[in-house]
C-alpha cells in the first residue's frame, strides 16, 4: 500500500527488490515495479492518478494491464522523465528492471 497525505492506493501487484523496505505494515518506500489491472469503471484512476503518484514516489516501472482494450502500457520511470511503450496481449513484454525477465501475454488466459 502507498499513501500520501490525502490518498491511499493499494497496487494489484508490487515488486520490491530491496528487502530492507519490507516491514510488518508492508513496503516502506516505493516498490520497484507496480502492475495495475484496469477496472473499466475507474480506468482514469490507473492511467492518471496512480501513474503520477507512482512516478512522484520513485517507482521505477509501472505496467497498466487493460484487458478490455487488449493492451499493456509499460512506463519506465527510472529517469526524471519517463518513457512508455504499448503492447498487445499477443506480445512478449520484457521488464525494464530485470535484464532476464519477460512475460509472454499470449500464453495467458484472461477469461475474455
């Protein structure tokens, strides 16, 4: 869970590389990689609010998985400015924080 003074968010999936950040209450500091699964009723929350929040908090990589639109948006936020790439559910997507990790979305069943 991440929060600032006015907003609390709980990512769908968080990857924390530094085990020193883990406490009994969760992650102290920004996770390295966050994946959000878009809720059609509240997509702007993932695409705008959480994107900006995670970037400002220091998250290195943020993925938005949008099953309704068959898209995976990958935001590499390791630098001051960030880059983005969009993939489909037919692609294999390589992570930016690990040199040897890719996810083959074509092998997943999303039930859609």
